[in-house]
C-alpha cells in the first residue's frame, strides 16, 4: 500500500480573506473564509453554502485531503479581478466569527423541523 505524503508545512497565520463565489452551484460553497500563511496556503477555512450551512476545515480534519485547498491562494486582488468572485481581506476577528459558528454548529444536535 502506498503511503500518502503528510500535510504541508505551514507558517503562522499571516492574513485572512473572504470571497463570494457568485457562480457556485447549490451543492458548492458560495462563501469562503480562509486563514492564510505568508505563502498563501490555507491554515484553516470555513465554507458557507447557500442554505446557510457552515463547514470548518483544517489539516487536523480527518478528511483534510478532500477538503483543504491543494495549493496556495493567489493574492486577494487577483481573485477579486475574476468576475465570478468578490474577494476582500478581512481581520482575524472577522474570520474567527464564522470559524466559531461552524465549529459550534458541527457539535450541536440537528433540530428536526424548521
């Protein structure tokens, strides 16, 4: 059996960004919140779907190979130039709010009904 490589070596948090993917399908995340190291690699991320569902991911996630971005993100300005996206730099606090909400919602029992 082939052993898979370990997660990448990441630096400390350097910046944070939020992007909206206007063309996202119903089953794809429409909002992206990422904590990035100096090279642009995502350290932690939150994905928000059109139905309001939040998912938090990091290299501590069991399925990190499936959910973490494969490479570094380009500069926020480059993402924002693509008409399919709106992107901006955000503060650590602006990142921590959805991160906390996503982690809280993943541990709360799902309510029945609406």
